[in-house]
């Protein structure tokens, strides 16, 4: 029974705020003996509360044992000192000596000769020799009734008060002056930053403008926000503004242009939510504030398009194109055209073909989308020459070229997309065969960024290509889309690469620069120049300067190039490096 009791692990120990255990009775006893457990540590079992070790009856025996051991150790360590005195000596108290005085004998002969008269004379002589202490002038202290004293006190107090006031003024002046200077410097920095934000926005460098805007205090942000409403979608995406800011601006005094921009912000929100009635209401308000806004009219055309009012959309885009040449407007016209019923297309077909042919010959914004429609329209017009030229130009135009051109921020960013041309894409596929169809389908995959589908498509169809030049171009397009730049560059040495293709030279040059910004691309520049591909040539040159971060060369280059190209993203990227 004793062994069972002592071997049961039930004891918990609380030492230095830590709870240890459980331990057996023997383990606890051993810890106490080894002094690893103090008598003032707490201990308990499941049936009792926490008690000091010295108070727990279970450990009374070991506690008493430890105490006796401690007492014995203390007794053994005592020391005693011996002295040389005997007991008798130590008990004897030394006698105190009586105060001793000089005995004066009155029988002295000298004293007997002393006369009273002599004593009196001595006293008188001492009195005559006594010099009284020289008295000092009595110090007089002023009182309130003393006018002279009060005058001095008043003058002294005035000086002290005056000096105190001057000191306080100097200290406060210095403190507030320093604070004012600091505040003024901060305000000046904020004003300069706000001016820079407006400048960057005016230059079209929206990303850099937004980054500078983020560094401004909230109060300054709200103050300049009316001038940046054009950037609202970007600022909202970066969580720099909210709907509450627009609600706040609606109650402020704004210019007509600012009010129109604010309504366009409301239009975008309603358009994205497909609340077209609310979107139309916002456009009406925007038009009433600024009837000359091309962005408002463009949004109206897009609203017609998504609402199924295709003829009105076509005419609205046409009016915009007549006022300002832009590939976006032509894409809007082609989208409206392809969405119409066949019977309604007849009145617009010839006009649209002419506009597309003239525009794609000179300009590059949305060229791929426009060439797609031109292929379909040329076939409808039975114009075989234009059809073949359009197909060849399409297959030699870079994929996702439209993404290099920036839309106005207050225009829906999901507009004018390749996926919206589904009708034209399907019609074009029906018109193509052989190598051209395979290349077209690869372009189609890459335009919508379906890279995995494109990879699988090439693997299944590359053997079907009859022309080795087309096979190399197929691989070049795939390598470029997959960022396999080194493999793309190796195709430059292929004897099958079509040297008459401007697309091949552009992609080889761009991938060379991706591998090494200092790569020699003179051959590609020369070939593009010989084929009068000025846009691709300048794009390749600018790409090299950007990758080299050659700011002086970028400034000089932009003075003479891309003068007529609007909203080209690499140009804005280059400007952001030098501004």
C-alpha cells in the first residue's frame, strides 16, 4: 500500500509561476533533499489546494528533517574568540580619578602683601584701556510708505518684467517662427507635388501621376481631385479615391468641364453594372455641362452599341471619326456593322471598306482589328486583290498591337476588344484555307491570350504547314508569346525565315533586346527601313533606348519621332523615364 501510494504520480509543483509535474511522492521528497524544490514553493495533489511545501502535512517529516539538518549546519559553523584577561580582571571596574584642583594656600606670603587698593587700581586701568566696539551705521529697510524706495522697486520691477516679456516674446517668436517656416516649407513641397501631379496627368503619364497623388495628404488630394477626375478609374483601382469622394464633389463648385467629367465617372459605374438607363442619365448631364466633349459622345456611341441600337452607334462613331481620326472609332463602326442585320449592311459597306483601306495604310492603332473586318468586307465586295492584301497584312501584324495604344481613362476599358469581334472572326475563318487558316487561328488564340490553347494548337498543326517559311513564323509567334526569347532569336539563323516579313524582323529584334539590351539589331533596323516600315523601325529603336535607360538619347529621339502617333504606350513609357 505504501509503495503504491508513493509511486502514484499525482503531485503538481508551482515554482516561479510555472506548473511542473506530475511527480510521485518519492520524487518530490528527493527534490526537497537535493534543494531543487524550496520549502516555500507550492505543491498540491488532485484532492487538495495549493499549499507551501512546509505547510503540507504529507511532507511534514521531510520538512522537519531538513530543518534539523540546517540547524545542525549553522551550529557547526559558529566560531568563538578567546581573550587574555582573567575573570577577576574582567569583573573589576577601574576606579575613577577624582577631579583634581590646584590647592590655593591662603598662607602664601605674596597674597598677604596684596592690598585692596592695588586690586582697585588694576580694575580702573583695565577700564581705561577698554576700547568700545565701533558701531556701524544702522541699516534701514524700506516700507510701503517710503516713496524713494518704492520708486527704486518700481524701476527694478519694470526692468525685470520688461526683460521677461522680451525673453518670452523671443522664445515664442522663435518657436512659432520655426513652426511657421516648417509648415510653410511643407506646404510649398505639397504645392509643388500637386503641380507635378497635374503636369504628369496633362502629359498622359497617368500611372506616375497617380503615384505622386498617393504621396499627398488627404486634404490636398481632395483639393486637387476635381482636376484629376479624368484619372478616376485608375485612382479608384489604387484605392486612392472612393464613391464618397464623388458624392463630396457633387456638392462643391466645379467648372463645366469638371462637372462633365464627374458625370462620366457616374456613367462608368452604371455602365459596368449594366444599368443602362442610369448610364444614359449620366451622359445627358455630362452633355449639358460640356457639349463639346468627345469622350462623352464616344461613350454615347458605346451605349448605343450595347443597347442594340446599331445604326445610331455606327453614325455616332462615324461623326467622331470625321472630327478626329482614331482607330477606336473605326473599330466601333465595324462592330456596329457586323452586328446589323445583313439587309442593313448594304448602305454602309462601300463607305466602310474605303475608310478601312485608307486608315490601315497609314495608321497602326487597332490595325489588326480593322484588317479583320477588311478581310470580310473585301470578300463581300468581291475585291480579290484587297482580300489577299488584307490577309497578308493581317498575318504580318503583331498580336495584341491594340494593347499598345491607351484608351481615354473615362471610356470603358473593356471596349474595343478582340473578343467583341466574334462575328467577323468566324466569317474570316470560313474564307481561309491551308497555311493561312492555321496562321490565322494561331493569331486568334494569341489575341485573346489563350497561350496554352495556342501551344496545343501548334503541336497538332505544325506538321500540316506546307511552306517552311510559314512553319518558322508559326514557331516564332509561339516562342514570343511564351517569353522564350533565346529560342526565338535562334530562328534568325534559319534559312527558312521569311525575310520579306516585317513581323519576323520586329519579333527577332524585340527578343534580342529581351535577352540583352545591348544586342546588335542593326540588321533588323536596316531591313525594316528598306521596306518603309517606319513605325516598326522606330518602335524597335525606342525599345532599345528604354531597356538601356538612355535618358539623353530618349529625349533626342522623341523630338523627331512618333510626332503623329497618338496614345502609343511605349512613348509614354519613355517619357516617364525622362520627366
